């Protein structure tokens, strides 16, 4: 029986620190290092010279590498990737994202190792060049040994690209509770126990964490907040994140009566520290996988209101683990926010149920164990004990 840890190389063409990057850290941080040795390789491109992902990966005591790319897409990176795989005796390449899928599957085939990909979502864009790249990345799925979507909806999307059914494996998304447990009182899954702000109706904060891109629909949240703020002088909105549409959203906010109570804080190294100050977490996305920021909010006992879309509705069950509004219906979303902000028993009940649900069903520890079993299956090693 082979007892040597499997060496897995995670490959991503990263441009920031978002859901996929956090996901890689969560998986690596929760994997049993006696069974799996995780390494990371990122492309170094003109726009991503200082990545938080590599720093945080190294902080876990794990090894990271960089592959130089002269522009948005540089096939010369394949040669560097092949050399890295051989020099470090990598067993499995695990790619994340359309560019890394294209480069990674070619490098893995040349190097003669197994490869899997985890789709984290399918971006909708009006940039035809980017759309072509994304389409090309998706068309590489059938060449991987396994495609491992993290939601049922993504599973269905993968099927559209003529991938053999036996190559598609669904492993539910997970959130790293190691970074969250210490913020929650041990005697309760709800952070409200030590925080009296829910009993302070004159001062409330709605929070948002995510990329500032079109599909996040931040303008809807801004409109909802402006209506609520007209009735509640102590209400504030705090938005964390960066992206192509941030300037557009900020200009929109500047036209609102409540503009002085809206704060765009940009990208933050420790978004979890802000979650503890939120009375409500709100999402208006039109497209998601299973959003990590939403899982983090729920695990920390922050009540959530969001549009009812695939992915989100795997986490939120209306009136039980959150409140859902019909996609695009700002009036419904406003009512959901109002109820969770000022109905204390409802907010407490929903946030506690949500925290328990995430801890039971969506932990990264459970996810890491399932991936470890898949790696063993991929290399035809003995199954792990139950």
C-alpha cells in the first residue's frame, strides 16, 4: 500500500482575492497533510504583481510558485509549468479558471500526470475576446480526468460541454470554519450573544462583500438601502470589494440622498473582521456558484437577505436560514431587509439556524476529505478508511 502523500499542484491565473482564491486556501488548510501535500502555482502577469493568495498560502506553511506571463494569455507559460511539475514530482494538477484550464490541461498531458478542474462559476461578459477565452476554457473540460463542480447548477452547466458523465463528480462547496470558529462564542453558533447592536434600532449596518462587477447587481442594493435609509436615520451601508464596475457603482451612489451613509471600502485583507459588525448581509447577484462570502456570513451568525437564484438557494431556505426575494424585485428585497433588521426574534432564529446548517453541511473539512478520496481514486490508490 502506497502511504506517500499525494502531491497536488493547484494552478490559478489569479487577478485578486475572491471566491476561487479563498476556496483554494480552504481546501489546502483543511487537507490532511499526511495524505495530501498541497502546492500552489500562480501566473505572474503585469496586473497581478502582488498577490494576497500566495502570501496566505505560504503562511499556512505550504509552498507556492510563480509562472511568468507577458500578457493576458501566454502559451510560453506551458513550458514553465511542465518543468515545475517534473521538478517537484507533482502527482495531480488541480486547475481553477478558464485560463488555467487551457494552460493546465496541456501542461499536465505533456508532463504525463493526472489533472482535474473545479469550475467556480461561469462569468457573463460583453467583452467578446474574454467570452472566447471563457468558452475555450470550458471546452477543455472533456480532456480532464475529472471535472468537479461545486454546486448542482454548475454540474448542469458542465454537462453542456459534452463531458462524459463518469468524469463529472459533484463535491459540495465548503467554507473554512477554522478562521470563523474563534469569532463565534463556543456556547452558541450565533455571534449576537456578545453584541448588543441588534437591540439598538437607531444604529444598524447592512454589509456586502464581493467583487464589484455587473452580475453582483450592487446598484439594486444601493437603491434598496436608499429607501430604507429614508425611514431610518441611523442605518449605514458598508461595501467591501473591488472590480471593473466599482467606479460605476460609486457614481450611482453619489446621486442618492443617503450617499453620506454609504461606504465603499474596497478590497480588505480580513473581510471576516467586518462581518462581525454587520447587522445584515445582503446579496443581489444574478449569477453565482455557491457564494463563499454568503457561507461565511451565515457561519458567523449574520442574517442574510438575497435574491432567489441557483446556488444561493442551496444555502438559503426562505424563513429558515435566510430571507429570499424574487430576482430583480427590489421591493421584496427591501421588505426582507426590513424584517431582518428590526424583527429581533426573527433575526436571531434565522441566524442561529443558518450557522448550524453551514457548520453541518458546508465545512471545508468535509470538502477536503472528499477531495482526498477523489485524488486517491484518480491515482488508483487504496480507498481511505471510512
